[in-house]
C-alpha cells in the first residue's frame, strides 16, 4: 500500500484515532458543530453525545465539560431549552471540579442564554452577571 493512497491515509487515520481517543472525540464534536450549523440538530446531538461518551470512557473530565456545553448549545438551537440547561449545568459542575474558570464563565453565559430563551430574565441576568464577574477576574475584556 502506498503511503499517499486512500487506503494508506485511511490506515493512518484509523491508527491515530485508535491510539488517541481524544482526537476521535474532537472529530465527533466538530462533526456535531457542522451539523448544528446546517440546522440538523438530531445529527448534531448524536455526534456530541458520542463525543461525551468517548470523553467519559477515557476519563477526560475537561472533554466531558466541553461535550456538555456543545450538547447544551445544540439542544438550545433545537428549542429544547430545559435540556440545554441540564447540559450547561453539568458543564458548570465539571468546570468547577477541574478548576477551569474560563469554562465556568462560558457555562454561566450559556445558562444565561438558555434562561433568556425561556423568558426567565431574572435567571438570565443572574447567570450573565456571574459570567461577567469571572471575565473581569480573568482580565478578559474582549470575551
């Protein structure tokens, strides 16, 4: 088999994902994001769920948090805001557990967006305010 042949490229891709499941997880996340952009939310959620399963299987807590964030965003895009809040709440808990302050801020922002979509403006302001506090602590003015 020639190294540049389709079979050779496929073998290298199989090897990479077999030895680096985080790469496979990121690929699922990227596919999910692409499907979300096309407004194919069922496929987006399926790919993000696969990303979450891989992260759990390899003990990648930060990856689990990222997957929960992506799942929350896909659910919110689909109009399933209550489910989005569940995923964003999981992301927030994981970000706190692993000490990811920027992730906490993103989770608070996503929660604020989901509550805003539900018309619960008091909770939206509460979560966006927490996002702002974290951004200021981090010196992240651009966001």
